[in-house]
C-alpha cells in the first residue's frame, strides 16, 4: 500500500476502534479470541468455532468494493503493463515472471482438472492467469471486481470476462481463485459463488496466504505482516474445511512446495509454507 492508503487505513481503524463487533464474519459466532494487536488500533481475532482468523475493525462489502475500485495497488498484480511489456510477457508465456502460473497449472492437473474442461477464474485481475490457463488448454471464464482491470483483460488478452458470477453461461468443472478469498470481508460470498458456479462433483481450488497457526509458529514476523487493510481474512486449514462442509463441499489443505501425489490421492499436506492451498470437491 502507498503512504496515503496506509494513512487512511490507520485513521479509519482509529475511528472504528471502539466498535466492539468481534463476531466471526463467516458464521456470526461471538466465540472469538484475540490473537494479536497491531498498530494500536487493529487486531487479529480467531473464531474458536470455525477456525477463521479475521481483522478487527471489520469493513462492509460496499467499503471493500470502493477500495478495490479506487485505491488498491499491489505492484504487478494490479498495475497493468504497457503494450511492449505485455508483448514480451506473452512471447515468453509469462515463464519465469512474477505471474508464472506453471505451478498452479501443475496443481490443477494433480487435482484431475484436465485440459478441455471449464474453469472460472474468480478474481482474475488483468488476465495474466486466465490467459495462461487458456493457453494450457482450458476453457476459461473470468471474473474481476475492478472494472478497469477487467476491461484490460478483455481487450488485451481476449479473456472471456463476466459482469457477475450469477449469470455464468454454464456450470464449470473447476472454481479457481488465486489470492482472492483473503480480500473478502465476508467469506460466505466466495462459497455462495462456488455453489452457483460449479457442477456437482466439480473441483474447488483456492490459493491464499497461509493463515494457519502452523505457519505463525514457524514464522511469526512474516505471518503478522500479511494481515491488515488488504487482507482482512487469514485462512486456516480448519477454516477451509469447516466452511467447505457448510456449503456441501469437502477437501484437503496444503502449503508450498506442493505435494502433487498427495493432491491426486486426496491426502492432506504439510502447512509450513507461506501459501495455503485448498483443493476440494462440490458434493451436491
């Protein structure tokens, strides 16, 4: 975040400091516990019922959408490249770039999502991932909350952009998201879209920063730098599984480097890496 965004975040947090809403944004439970306080006016809480960790003070969905339309900046993730840079990235297939999706495509194949199947890239930014998924042989629909980035993806990378997920042309084989869920003030929005978009027995693949206590214990400094204005949620292995079950899904969790054989066999992995992966299936 730039200085002005950081300052606005601090001021807004200070103004909401005495808001005592520490209920879980997933299930509304008040059985929550303070994990850590940061910058005097923000805190990380954990829901002892579902395991989700979340930032306090919280924000509304409208406040969240306004932030992503007007303020959010995250380097290569959000800053669309000029034509010359994009041409170079395309000519190299994004290989060895910051947004090289080769390891994500390897996870898809390990999860038995095969080329030719349909994928919804939920939170596709300016299209770098959707383009690579299409080049790998998948039929890709893309959704991005930021209108300028969605327009760039459609115009520059020929991505099939959706105005919303409700009017998806067809149910998809796989709901894919890369570093999206941690940005949502209400995680139910993610799972509601899963229910709407995915075929029965379809696959859910979600990558997020690793909010599991296992990673916190191993790397506390790195862990507590990850939550804040941009990341109001910290996903844990337990939270993923509880939320999935609530929406008639089930799955397993992993962290990088990813154990492809365990993914194929539906076995849980280690949780020591900086990125957390959920691979699940929609049951009904």
